[in-house]
């Protein structure tokens, strides 16, 4: 038998009853003869509780101390799960990130994994024990505790699966797979049996909450199959894997939306070399990710209006930084808008089908939805629209591309 890495999110271990349930699922895999590593998140709500404590104490908590604080949530859940496994007669050992050598950079609260030492885990497998690993955390070369940012347990699990050469990384959550759109928005949403790495990467980056972006990047790079399943049901599941011919038959695989968007526009920017770098370099230096960018040049070619989007959580910091830059550059004004959202279509079939953008824009126009910004890649088209129209936009596009039909029906 091979190596299986499982990951259970906070809702899956949100109570002692659920932890016992998870222990039985892990025990079943172990009894099949697999070497099993289980990556566990903090119990549901615990990370948010710890963040609230910090912010009630300090309006701007120190990032290093925040990582020390929030990393404790996983320590509780791994210990409890290991206890539950032992009660079932399954030898298990709980391990924090530093104990298994998950080395990261020093970007507190959003660290990136640099290396994982597999020696400890392989010794545990040799001893026929289940490794119960704290997700979401690691340690720097200077022995500083770090966390990987929201959804970091997915990244921990896939990274472990990659370095261990696991047969599969099973991500257990409160949904039974990846859907063509959010089922809470449209009851015609259909679960996908499989999806390519590229499609899942786009969907994750564009707002789909099932998998974290960096986890999919790891999976694609090291060819780790990811199976997303519901913790509490044996039905369904979506396999994220390499692209195949069936996937290309479907022009669009899914619709995603993201309300965590804010738009900043700089009016009257000098249109000359180096200005864009002067604007975006300070944002990068402050770890602010810029998503969509659009520039409109005036008729005389001397001035331009520059718009871009950032996450709402970064909006206030980004706006303050940009206003300072705009003053130095002599720009006319800086305006912001937090009432926008991003709506996207994703599908590897776009590579070989024409007219996809036209169909998308026509569908949105038919219900009076105005498009403020557009961004495209080989397999996705994203639009920034007014947030109040986002759910209507999802339903209209889902119908336009007939995503309620399975492959072969459309």
C-alpha cells in the first residue's frame, strides 16, 4: 500500500463528536494498510476567536506575535484527534509544524513553504503510526513560528503529499466537491467529477473557496492528485488532476465570484516610462497583491487614468500608499470604490473555442449589468461589476453556457 495524506478543515473537527467521526475515517484508511499523514486545521471558529482577542488588545497586533498566537489553534485539534485515534487502537502521534521540519520564509501571517524534512514522518511510518500534523504553520531558519495565511492547511497537506510522493491528497471539508458555481447562489450548480490543475488554480484564485491557490500550485508542480470530498458523506467528490481530452470538450467549466474586491483609480497620471513601477513597487513592498489593472490614455497621450483592484482587507493601506505616491507625481486625484465584485468564467476549452468573450458580455448586457474592468488569460475571463449584481451575473452566465448539463450533453 502507498502513502495517503488527508486534510480535515475546521468544520470537520469543530466538536468532540466530529473529531471522533474523523478518527474513524482515518482509522479506516490506516487499516487498509496505507501509511497515513493527517493534516488538521484549528477547530471551527478558533482562529477567528484568537484574532479577535489580539485586535481587542491591540489595534495593530505585531505580525510575529500574531503567528505565535493563532498557531496554537492547531495544537489543540491535533492532540485531540491523536487521542481519539489511540482510543480506537490506532497508534498515532501529533506533531506541530516545526517538529516535522516545515521550513518557511519570514513573511509572518502569509509565509511560504521553502522546504520540508521528511525524516521524522518516515520514521513515524516505519513505526506504523499515524502522523497527525498541524496545518497552516511552519518555522523559519531563525526558529520563528510562522503561519501560511488563510487556507494554509490545504497548502500544508499538498506540500506534504508532494515531498512524500503520496498516491493522493484527500481534502475533506463541508462540501462534497467542486461545483460549476456556488450552490448557495444557484440551485442549478452541478458538481464536477474532475477538473484540471489549471482550471482549479484559476477558480481558486478567482474566489472559489474549496481549495487554496498555493495548494493547487504545489499539486500541479509535483503532479499530486487532489480529491475534494465531504467529511460527512461518502458520496460525490471532485478529483483535481492533469488535463485530459474530456475537459477540453467543455468550453466553460465553472463560474466564480469574489466579493473581496476593491478598486482604486488614479486620475491624471503622467504617461511615461517608470511611472507604473513607481506606483506598484511600494504596494509590492508592503505585501499588497494587485489583481486587475487597466489604463486609459488621454487623446494627447500625455496623461492617463490608471485603475486596479486589491482585496478589501488591503484597501485602506493601499489607498493611503497610493495617495502619497499620487501627490509626489502631481496626479489630479485618487478615488476608491469598495462596492465592486469580480465575476469570472473558467475553462480549458476556451483555448480551442472562439466567441466565448462575446457570449459572456452579451449575457451580462442582456440583464443590464455594466462591466467596469476586464481581464483575460488563456482559460479565463474576469469582469469587475457592481457588487449588487454579482448573484444575478452568476446565474445568467451559468445558463448562457449551459453548465447544468454534464459533459457530452451540452
